[in-house]
């Protein structure tokens, strides 16, 4: 928040001095410590606006800033006009007191102001179990929902079930052929059918419950197999996600768009707008009018609606009927080609396409015994999410999935994730929390009362590492704001690793519990501030903060 405070203060000063209301400038941490805690290029930017030399501008600004003694311990100017700020220790102490009073609410800021947001994520076709590629999207979407809720949005988490179309038909046929095989028939299994062992499992379950299935008409039997397979796979998906601490508000069926005549309704709206035309027996949407590279088929010559038709109707419903202010879709990177056409559809409905945010999640490379494993749902070659949870655990999995920006491929090292050492990033952060809990347990046994804020002498916190911890704690709210504004949970992961590192180094260098009771109480409250922030940060990632390890 201090960065924001400095920016607002500077804006106020230049309004007073020169009447300037809008200007873009930077307030950043300088690379060298001797240039202060923060630095701004404002005087350089103002050169053209006020027609003064930057050094002269900087001096006028600094003169005004000197009145704000509570905030800065020092402000100086460096040629050709940079202004450097040293933040007073009193400011950081007041922030620590704020953490101790607000506890788990510290860092919350009302960015969303009650706006309705729908986050649609994972939404894997119900053609097989979830694998670790889906898990990355699950961790990202769920963590993002937690962050947006924490920053004032009303969030709905939704899973869009692709339960219609060719892939579903292939699933039903795959199960049907495996049933025939289980009954002793020799079959030729098509290359494009689903081959995983889970298809045999579904076939056995269907055959056990409906032994008469093969006596049915083949087309009806395949349809029957499809419906049962979707139900069984969806139940498995739900269980896997809940075990991964991901709970949805809604499970939305693609098929329902057709059963409830919603596709027909929206296509008629587009017809009335003269945005649908017929060519080669198919219906086309004039998406090029709205920035797409080519027009798109919405109904094939066979009379079957395309996946895109369902998708545009689904998003029409999100904004027009369910009245969400913002929609966030978390997709696999292979869906990048769908972005422009979907935004074109929204624009055609008069919906600002900027209200749709699409995050593309790059692939996960599973590393086991130093080797990369390949994955394919169609071929049945993948590591299931439930296997990963059993072998590695939810905490390590989620933390590692959230350790990189989504636009970066992720190497998931199984052996590293299983280690209970400081090499493992989640263990490193959790251990900082557990270590603080053990300090408080010792303090309790020694009957040390450390929670009376008005009586604590925080001036006792004089060491460089203590000031660095105070500064790092102050950055938490800025980190939360960034994560919310830029849909970036990984920023919290980075922050927690830095905070844990600073705490471990501090702990190894200084005694928290000592014969100096006043110093002990001050240090215990600093530790408590770290504990509160570590726990809240982990919670926003969907990771537990253990008290013992």
C-alpha cells in the first residue's frame, strides 16, 4: 500500500502546484539500496508539462513532501531529477499493528465492489478421468475465485459440461464395444476411440447393472452406454475435484442449451440482426464484422449445431440472462483460436467483449525419475488427478501448480513435490508457519503475555532483518491487489516464498524468546504478523497452514 500512498500523495502535490490532474509516472523500488525504499521519475515526466528543469521540479515537490514527516524518514533528489524515498519505521510499525488488529482480514480491499463474476474452469469433456493438466487449471481457477472473493467480488464457480456432440458419441461407442469384448466377442477397436482402462471399468459397471444391454437395438444400446458413461465419469470428476479442495457452485450442461431451446432462441436473435446467412447448406455467423478473421459455421449442413454455436449461446446467457458483470474462462492453451470468434459473438450481442477475460493455461510436463512422461486421454496414457493427490498430496500439488504464470509451461517434479525438506517450496512456506506456532507454544509454556499492543515497545525492533520483515509484511496488500487486478494467483506464491525466506533467515540469526521481556514481546508480535500473513496467503492458494510438521 505504501507505493499507492506515495503515488496518491504525489498526484495531490502536482494538482496543488501546477493544476495537473492526469499524468503517467512511476513509483518503483530502486535496484540499489542506497537509493531508498522507493523512487519516482515524476519530475522527469513533468518537464514538458511545466517547462522547468527536472531538478527544479523535484525540489518543489520535495519541499511539499517534507510536511509529511510521519511517512518519510528521508527524501532526496538524484540527478537528473529522480526523487528517492526512505519510509519511516513508524509507518511500518503502524502497519504491523494493523495486521495484529485485523488478523485474517488484513490485505482485503474492496476492488470488486460487489460486482458479479463467473469463473468457468476445468470444464473437461466427460470422456475420462481428470489428469494433471486439468489439475493446473483447477488450482488456478479455485485460487482466483478465493482472491476475487477476498477483494470484494461476488464470485460464482462453474463447470461447463460438454455432454453433447461427436466426442460423447465416441465415448458411448467405446464403452459398447468393450462390453461386447467382455462378453467374448472379437472386435476391431477403432483408432480414434477411447482406449484407457477406465473404459473397461465403465463397461463392467454397465454390464453388471444392465446384463440385458446387448439384446437391445445397437443404436439404443450405444446411447444408453453414452448416458451412463457420462454420469459415471462426471461423478468421478466431481469426487476428484472435491478431494483437490475445489467445490463448484454450478455444473452447467451443454445439452441443456438445446433441450431448453436456448440455441434456437439466440440464433433467431442473430437472424433478426441479419448476422446469419446460408451457404453450402450450412448456417454461418458474420463474425468478420466484429473483428474475427473469418465467418463461422453455427449449424452444419447436416442440421447439427456446432460447438461454437453452443458456446456463444452459453456466454449470451452469462451476460444477458444471468447478468454477470465479468466472466473469466480458464482454458487449455490449445483453445487460443476460439478467443476472437467468441469475443466477436459477444460484440454482436452488444456486450463489451472486454468483460470476458480468457486465461490460457500452458501444459504440464510431468517429471518422474528424471524423465518426462507423455499424456493422452484418447490413448489412455495419463496420470490421473486422484493418483497425484494420493502420491504427492493436495498442498504440494496446488502450490506447485500455482508457482508459475499460466502462460509458462510447468515442469512438475514428482520427487521434489514429495520431499519434506526446504527444497520443496510448499514445505518451505508451511514450515515457516509451523515454526512460528512452535515459538508461541514455548511462549505459552513460559507464561509470556505478548498481546497487549498498547504496552509493546516496538522500538525494540532495531535489527536490519526485523525492518526487512516489517517491509515485506506491508507489501502483502499490494500483492493481493495485483493478484486480483491481473488475475494472477502466482504473485501470492512468489510473495510467500520471499516472506518465508526472510523469516527463516531471521529465526536462524536471532533469539525470539530471551531474558529481555520487552524485546521478546516485540519480536513475538512481529512473528505473529508473519504467521497471520502466511496463513492468509496459503488459504488464498487453497493450501493448509499446519501448526506442526
